[in-house]
């Protein structure tokens, strides 16, 4: 038998030292600081304002921002690890950090001018929350059926329209807004704009009252004669569809990480409870029927984690990852719902009340199959790759 070569690839779950340190620090923070606030935030449907500065102080709101702009200079995989660990305790905080890193900052790193990066990246790494404003009432899965209009007026654009389902809308200081400059051009008229919250003509409207991830704000945005300079264009005029597609492809990996964290949290709760809960004179974890259910859930969660890690590693290596991103989001979101449902079942009647943590995770899991591309859209992406 030969000795394995040191040059052989390591397991996907093998972390570098800095990745391990990040995971440990985020896990400790989530357990000590976030966990005691979860119930109150869920009931109030509001983020505890004390958490935001602490998330910034820990460096979690600017993970990939280069060090010269005050960020962590980390990788996309670092962001995925952070989202996973936060979501193990509260997926609401996981998605706050996810949108900041994998959508907003990611888009600025790829598409922003030097001047735009100098203006916004230091703020996003230190104090400002960002949001991604694409969805509209008539453009959910058909993402580019936009009615929000940006009309050229001299050196400015005037934006009019309405956006829905905007994550981080209540906290955001910066919105990446997608609008069409030419409705007749279809998706080739879509353009992205950087719009500060205090821009006249922009109003943050209704905050949605949601089933799950309730501490994560989801709002509408109303644009009424919102004037922005031409320098606010992110990327190129008429190329906003490219900005949106490429950013969302990466964002799906972030949602996969959120769902893996949620599933792991639910499984952890279930394992602990079944060891403690006694029926017929012994812990219910001693019954084979319970053991087999936990084992299947563990396989489900680990498979989802491997899919997410693989997609994230491919992205960081600048290799194709579109199909892998769709696979990881599809499987992780479904595994999260299955695992959270099992946890409720194993808790019995206790799992159906809010005193137990698993009913919240069950509610939180549902959104994973909906936002940043529904499960049917992920299946379509995978099928196209198979049949190409």
C-alpha cells in the first residue's frame, strides 16, 4: 500500500486555519449574543438594534471587502461559513449578513467603478447596510419584467416605480436598484443604480409581516421622481441584467449556506432532545425508529453542506459553478424543511409551541425554496445543463 500523496485534494469540509478560526468565532458569537435574542426578535418581527454594530465590529458585514477599504479581505467561502454558522442559531441574521456580502458587496466588487468603490465599500464594511432591489409585483421568477422606469434627464436619471420583497429594506443605507431605461428593449434596457436611502423621491414603504425569518426586514420601496446622477449607474447602461444574473447565481450559494445552517441547528436540537426525553423507561434516542430518522437527517444535512461548499469553492477558484449553485440551493432548501419538520415531530407537542426553538426553524425554512430563485427555477437550470 502506498502512502497518500500530500498533493491529493483534501475533503471539501477540510478548512484552513483562518476558516476554522472564523467559524469558531462566529459560532461563539451566535451562541452567546444572538441566541438569547432570537425569541424576542421573532415575536417583535424586528432586528435587535444592538446586534448591527456588533456584527460590523466582528467584521461580518464586509467579509470580502479588501483590507484597503477597511474590510476583512476574505473569500466568498468565508462569507458562506459565516452565513451557515449564524443561521444555525437564527436564519434571520444569516440572511442579513448574506445579502450584505453575497449580493450587495459582491456586486460592487465586480461592477462598481473605482470611485464608487471608494465611496461605498468602507461604509459597507464599517456601518452601512445594503439591500438589493430587483423584485416587483409582476416580476418574481420573471425577474426582468420590470415596470420601474429610469428616464434620462440631462446628466441625471429619474426613477419611478415600486419594488417589493426587499430584504434589509428597513436597515439599508444603500439600495442597488434595477430599472429599465428602455421598456421596448426588454431585458437589454435593464440598468442597475446605486441609490442612497436619503435620496429625495425614494421612500421605504410597507414592512411585510412574514411567516418566518421575521427579524429580517422585508419592505417595499417607492420611487417617485427619484433623481440620481449618471455616475450612480452600476456597471453599464442596459447591462443590468448581466449584473443581476451573475450576482444572483452567487447569492444562491449564500442561501444554500443559510439553509444548511438552519438544518444543522434543527438537527442539533433534535439530537439533544431525544437524548433527554424519556418514554417507556428510556431515552427516545434509544429507539431504533428515532435513530434511523436522525441518521437520514444527518445524511441530508451533510449532502447539502457538501453541495454548498463545492459551489463556493468553485466560485472562489473562478471555475464554472452555475449548475452547482442551483443544485446546492435546491437540495439545501428542501433538506432544511425536511430536517426542521422532523425536529418538530421528535419534540412532539412541545415542538408545536414557541417555547421550543424548532417551530421557528420550521417556519424559517419555507422561504429557502422561494427567494433568490424558486425550486422550479433551480430545476430548470439543472435540466438545461443536463440537456445542453
